């Protein structure tokens, strides 16, 4: 039985603007005590780009300074065989994420006196990975069935390895599958069928034995994501509250079966932050929750089965503003918990 009674605990999506992993982790430990999340640091190195970060071991992978691509070289077939052997044997240790690709993850384990309710991690989703990663001719690998299947299997192994490592901190783990590209679902740019989208997502979700979530920071067809085996739906509530409100029955179904919503209500831009306070964001959040309480979900249950997050990653902010986001998030959590 899954337990998603987070009661509006704060956590974050992943990226932070820091280059120093210790500084980023210190802020996580200060403001996200209940559900800390390891920080991704793309400003530190290109290897922490959301696609590159989880690409180690992908067949034909080439990483050059500021470019990454797949090349069908001499070792491609051997590397593909190694990937599938690890996948079939569920050998998660065969494809770890190394410190050079995730300094924040490595530093996360140096934090002292953590006693969290749960610990959160994240992995790039197979759709966003597949759209972003190109072959040598600059074609996305998502539309190559062999490569997109291999990507989903690699990401499944990465997610399972990450989850196993995070259990050194807490037996309760949450792994988000980050799918920003789902904001383009249904457009001419994104032509995969609903069945193919779900198949690739389920491959990765299937490697996560604890709580699993899907994050999309834009407007999308939420019925596709709500129709998967995810336990948590994470969305940009600040900018797209109305998008999820179009699916009250599906959200009610998620809540009724024990799932949760992660409300990304704290903005992640400098301009928006200047306009907001914990009080204004509380009003905004309650307005975003109202459509679901009008469709049969009690406010008490919805609050209990909810997380609070920034609208998306924080890499576009200054370090001071990123701290303000986390501080505002923690304050908002306290205020929402005081509301009956």
C-alpha cells in the first residue's frame, strides 16, 4: 500500500543555479527537511545537462564540450548488447550516474543529521531524453524505435540505481520522471501515439519500486499521464493551474487510489518572484485546488495527499533568488498546514 500523506510538505524539482554542490545541498537541508531532493547543477558542467546527465552507457554516446549525440561506431552493437544484458538481468549497478555527471547527488550523501519523511530524486523521462538527444545527422532518436526503446531501458536502470542509493538516507523514496517535452504532446512537433508514449513511460516507471511521479512544467493532455502507473502528478501550478483543472475525474481517481498532486505554485522567474509573497501564493494555491473540491475530493484529503514545489527547476535564477524560492516554499507549507 502506497503512502502519499505528505500534508503539503515542500520539495523541489531538481535544478539549482549553483556551481558549488555543497552550497546547493546546504540550502536543500535547511529548507526541505522533510523531503530533501538532490540538486542538479547544469551551470557547473555540461555533463549535468538534463539529457547528458543520464546518458552514460548509452550505445554510441558521444559527449563533446557543449554537444552530445549518438554515433553508430564500431562499439555500438557491443554496447547495445551490454545494455540489454544488464536490463534483462536487472543489473542496476551496471549503469550508475558518476560524480562527474551529478556532483549534487554525490554531495547529497555528505549531509549530516538528515531524518526525512522521504527522500526525492529525479531522472529525465524517455520522451524528453529522446527528443533532445540526436544522432550524428541531428535527428532525434525518439523516432527511431530501436534507440528510443534502448533509452527507456537505460533510464529504467538509472532510476532503479538512484532509488537504491537514496535508500541509504531513507527507506521512503520518491523518484520523479521529468517530462517537459510533454508540453508539446499532440502538436506537429510531437507525433508519437498515446500508446507509444505510455509504453515508454511505463518502461521507466516500472524500474521504480517506491513512490514514482511524473513532472511536466507546461500545458499537456494530462489524461495521458494520469493514465499511467504514476503515484504523483507534478505540474506548474503557477502558470498552468487551469490545465490540470480540465481533468477533475482523472485527478479524483488518482487521489482515490492513494496518489498525490505536487503543486508547483512558487514561481521560478526573477520577475514573478518580485510580485509574490507566501500570502499571495496561498490564495493562488487554494484557487487552483478549488475545481477538484467541487468535483468530489474533500479539501482535507487533497491537502493531505499533496506536495508543494517550485513551478519547475531553479537554474534560471540567481543563487539568492533560488534561496528565496525555497524559503517561500517552506513558509507556504507551514501556512497551508494551519488551514483546516
